[in-house]
């Protein structure tokens, strides 16, 4: 089983430590492309209109300035750098050592800057969204899509893929549909369902944690994933097709 996560918009910078060691990152074949995106990001972030070009507000000026020195910024494991609703719900720090090892082996983060990261890969905090277009790179989702298909193909072979990404990050890589389950979250009131966003992030984080801490073998099929989800939630499985992944729908009673 592999759990696919989006990065968080907010990130917690490392206070001290060494800069990113490119050769230690997972999927090293992506390094030339990571370097290209990082260079373009640094150029845009140094521009007088950087905030507008990156689509962020003035409150994130410090984050954008940090983008100009990412080669020298201290790095820390991805599970430390990424923060926010989903990652708080996953709660890496409160996992046991064995559960942390499982998380490091099982979690992949699809990133606008790094393409794909293992949970234990050390990177600096940065500010960049997958929906951004950079000079000499273009829009990041189509830039990464063929590269991730090549880099991740062998790594995901034989695994059940639990896809907790948002649509923005799902656009950057399409995993094999037959072995992929996209996680959707709904609220239900009086028999009427509504798609949720904030609670979706929280629930996806809770699902990731549940899969990491539960006893027994990890789910190896969509049906087994449904059974694991039903240990905590009302859930249903919608079968996929040759081109569309399965869907695990978690229903929260409002």
C-alpha cells in the first residue's frame, strides 16, 4: 500500500541544519527537473511582482523571499516541513517508531517543486503551488505529468494506491486506475450529500493515520481498503474502469 498526499500550502521552516542533499532524495532521476523548477522559482521570487506572479498575498512575503535562497536554506524531513489540516490529522510525531517507519515507506507527497517525495526526504520550506506557471517551465502539472509517470511507474508497481490528493495535485500524475482508489469525503444531512473541502483534508489525514496505526496487514485491494475505512467511518466503494480509478466515499453525518 502507498498513500498519495498533496503538500500543504503552509510549511514549517527548519530552524537549523544542512541544506538539501539532492542525492539523498527519493526518485533521483527527477533531480535535473527539480533543479530547473527551483531555478525558475528563484528567478520569479526575486521579481518585483513576485507576489502577483506566484498568486500569493503580502502576508507571504517572507516565504517568497525564502524561495530565492532554497539551495542554502536548512532542510528537514517532509513530514516536518509540511503542516496544516491534513498533516495535523495524520499526526506523524505521535506515531510509534514502527509506525513512523511504515509512514516513511508508505507515504508519497506529490510536490510542485520536487515532483515526488518520500515522507522522510529532507527539503527546505518553500512557497509554490502546482497551479502556478513558471518561465521556461510552464504550468507545473503538465510539466511534471510525463516525468512522474516515468519516475514512479516502477516504484508503485504491485501496490494499492490510496489517493488522498486534491484535484490540483492529482493533475500532475495519473497512477494506474486498476490499483488506485481516490478518497472523497461527503457530509450527509437528511439524506442529502455535499462535497466538503476543509473536512475532506482532515478526514483524509485521519484515514492516512488509521491505515498506518491499525494492526494487521495493509489493505492490498480496493475492497480491503473499504473494510479498513469502515472500521471508523460510514463508507462505500465505487468501482473504477479501465481509465478511471476506484473511489472510496467517506460519509460524515452532519
